[in-house]
């Protein structure tokens, strides 16, 4: 008859098992209730034709690490490199344009092949490795207290893991992208700011603006940069403000930050996730940008010549114009789907479906554009970023917007459960668009060679013959005149003036060339960047399977166009440095990229890399994580429930007096163990295993990848031999010989 206290213990353990399984079930149901398809996760921003889209991961543990395999040759090259580019292999971003790395750290795990003798192992330089990336943001157990509990993925509501290169160090034709979220209570109850936008004047003030957040009492402004050792990215709060915009004296105020982020904070101190945007389009030309000349004398001469020319070839003062905010409530929705707006004559362009949709509706001058279907995906950028690309890459919209872009004012608003873009147009927007279109058609009729290399040159020559650079406007700009004064004295020189008035600056040359090229069927985009530290604009056209750069403003030598800056390979124009502000960062590579900057923005000395040297590890290639999330706590709840079930089994065996008799081959006799001895041995080993594996899984983090699931299966199988073959774990000298 089982004793009463045994029954009580068994009942308590059974209740604990029920509780643990209940908690695990609730967690699993919560995870499964938030399924996310690839279409939902990636939207139209990250598409399968340009990226290898992986299964989204929802609510992974904040200590989850990701990795990729590196061949022995690639590992050796990186270990001895002075500027190993870790983020060009594997990186995690906090923005869908893949421009802002989050707080992270890279580690290189050298793989040691398992051999019979140590002497058979290859030298270090002949060993492969796994490149790991882990979160380096500060985690807190309570949003209000801010109690720091370690480091991990922290601060963002959405993450994008990107593998840019393969194990041999070659760029992937389709980079691998995995969208994931982290299990966190940060951001509960307060939304992150929308439409974060940074604008600047050439050498002047930097303005950071965002939409107000309901319930926010103040906002935190963060700076994001590579740390001094260049082996990780860091984010830190610079200051707080109660306003929805701040004006800084210049980029120096941001202390060389690569990006900025903004959070909303409510009255209880709860802080939203970070909304971040890059500063690269404002940073100017790198001082050490290499030139392609053969001698130092030629380099110095060339620099002096370009500096002198730059004084006469001015960009409008706004390097990245600020978006003007529309006021009032939107009217009835008048937007139409792509292809139904009747604007094909203006050759609408967008690098994504979202951008094309916005471009067509703006060209149609719709005032209430429904963006609900696009804004729902976390991978779609803020609408102001979409509009920035759309205006920059649609010449007619840039003409409508005007020199300072005030001709198209926008505001994202909630209207009866829908996200609506309210738009207000300038009084002359329609007239300016149609007049510019008429001149584009006239110019296109003169291009007899069509969409060919010869046709691209003919456009360059046409602009040189029919227009002249407005030196007086450039001088007025340098004198400090405001845009109202400049527009009155020099109308259209920063928009369509090259075609409509026969004069303009580089912006007008670039958008005029762009419009004519697209009219004759030649794929073209507008490119922005820097020349001798001065902001500048030129063009890029697609010819014979590759993108080529051409600068019509600098080629204009009077009545003819010179060939100095005519159809060179993308990013190869002498003295021209391409920035990333002219196109969506995630798609810029499809349009010729922005030069060597993309490959060096995260250059870290290999000597600063944090190495891990596992002993006896078998070399193998890791698989990319594809499975759903399985947080460490859920895995522990399952393990503890199983171990408690085995504990009940061991207690019942003890209560029923089940001992153990084993045959000792060494002594030639049997050994008898009492039920208490068997119970103590079983429990000792199982408690040790439970403590060890619980700590290991807690440190490991999310168990959803193949290695984690295999480890979980091993842990669950550990109690089985204790139940079936306890004799293997008994000390022979502890039993009674018979």
C-alpha cells in the first residue's frame, strides 16, 4: 500500500507537470497565433527577384546568434586582412532599406577537424570557420526601471538578417534575407515614430523631423555608429526633446554617427522601439577617396582643377530637401491602382511596387492616396522615404515639387481604419509638369539614334547646344540668397530650366537628361553625390548590359559636349563620389550601386575580431535558420515537465521496493542494490543533467534552428537510460555482493 506522503509528493509533481505543460502550450499557441508569411514580412520592398527570402522568424530569443560558413581560404584572407569587412558577409539591420546596422558583434569560430592525432590537424591558416553575429544592445528586465540584464538584440521592433557573400567571399546574386522579431515587452502601449526624415543644407544645419506619436510626452534621439575598435556597432541616446523636430548646427553635432534613430516615450517612462535612418547621403565626400590618376602630380593637379570647376558648378543649397508637411484632414480617397492613372506619357518610375504606385498617383495629382496595403508590411519603408526616391527619380515630379520640394506637401494620416497619404500641390505644379513634358517631347524627337550608346551621347550634345550653365544663379546662391529670391531672379534653374528656359544648374541638367532618356526608351536614373566636397547631381544609363555614368552639366563646353564625363562605368567618373540618397538602399545595387563605399562601410581590422576556439569540433557547413521560433523558456518548460515525469517514475519505483540486481563479470558474482541506492543514483544524475542543460539552453537562446532542435532532443533522451539501464550508473562497491 503506497504511503500517504508518497501520494502527496506524486500529486504535487503531477500538478507541476500540468502547470509547465500549460505554460509551454500557451507560449506555443501565442507563437503560432502570430504566423507571418513571406509576403507579409517582406512586402514589395524586398522581392524574390532580387533577394533570397527566408522564412520569417517571430519572437526569437534576444540572445539568438546567427552564422554563416567561411571556407578555409576565405578565413585565412580575413584573419590576415587589415580591413576585414565583416558586415559585407553577414549583418543585421534595423531598417528595411538595409542601411542601418543594429548594435551587434561579430565572432569568428575556427573549426577544428576531429582527427585521431593532434599532429594530423591542419594549420590554423588552413582551417575553415563560422562567422557568427550576435546582438550587442543593452537588454533591460523592466522598461521603467531600465535594469540592465546583459546584451542582445535590443531596441528595434523589426530586424533584417542579410548574408551578402557566400563562403568563398563572392557576392551573392541574391543576398539571403531573414526577417525576424525579438520577444520583448519594449514598445508595448506606445508606437514608434513614423516618417523619420533628415534634411540638410550644404555645409549648414541638419534637421531631424518625424510624425508625432499619440501618448508620447517626449522623444529620444539616438546616434548609431561603429565603435572605436571597429568590431561592433553601437547605439546610444544623444538627447531627449519634447518637439517632433530638432535642428543641429551640422553633422559635427552628431559626432560622426552613421545613422540616427528616434523613440517615443510616454508619461510612465515606457519607450517605443527605435525608428532609424542613415546619414550617409549627408556625410560628404570621403577625404581619402582614391583617384584613378597615375601619378601624385596628376592627382594634385586634378584636385585643383575640380575644385576650381566646382566653384562654378553649384548644387542647390538643399543636399537632402525637407518634406513639407500637409495640414488638415484628407478628402475622399481618389488614388488608383498601378496602370490605371493615365500617366504613362510621363514614364513613371519606382524601384518597388510601392514606389511605382506613389509615383503614378502623384503624377495624376491625387490628393488622398490609400497606402494601407503597403504600409502594413514591416519591410516597407516610411512613406516619406518612398516619396524621396519617387521625386528624385521622376523628373516631372521634381519639376512639380520645385527647388526646395515645397510644391508637393504630404502627411500620413489615419482615416476610418485606413492609412491615407494627404497631398497638397503647388499652384503651378500642373502647368510646370505639362510645359516640361512638351519640351521633353521636342528634345526626344531630335535623338535619332534611339536607346543606344550613340543616342545617349546625342542627348548630352543636345543639352550642350540648347542650354548654358547659369553662373549668375550659382553666384547668387553662394552669396547667401534665399530660395524665394533665387526663384524670382532665376526661375526654374533648379528644376526644368535647361529645357524650358535654356539655362540651369546641374540639377536641371540631370533631370532634363533623365526625362529625355526615358522618353526615347533608354533606362536611366538620377544619381547624387559629391565632387570635391560639394554636393552634385548627374545621371546613370543602362547600355549593353551595364550601368554607365554621364555628367551632362560637366560635359557642357558651350556649343558642344566634351567626352570627359561621358558614359564611364558606374562609380568611375573622376572626382565623383556617389552617395546612397538617390535610391532605396535595398535596391540601389540593381542600378549600379554606389561604388566602393558599399563594400567598406564596415571595415574592421582582423586583429580586433573576437575569436572562439572550440576543441575537437567537427568541420561542417551550418544551415541557414528556417524554422519557427522556439524560445529557450519554452524549451526549458518542456524539459522540466519531462524530468518531473521521470522523477515520479523513480519515486514510484522506490515506493514499490524495486531494487536492482546486476551481474559483475569482473567478480563473477551478482551485486544487489537497494531501492534507495537506485533512487539516489538516478536522482543525482538527473539533477546534474537538469542543471547543466538548463543553463546551456538558457545561454543558447532560441532553439528553432536545426542544431538547437537536435540538442533539445538529446536533452529529452537523457533520463531514458537512467530509467531503463540504471546499472550502468551504479558504483559496484556500493552494492551487496551475493
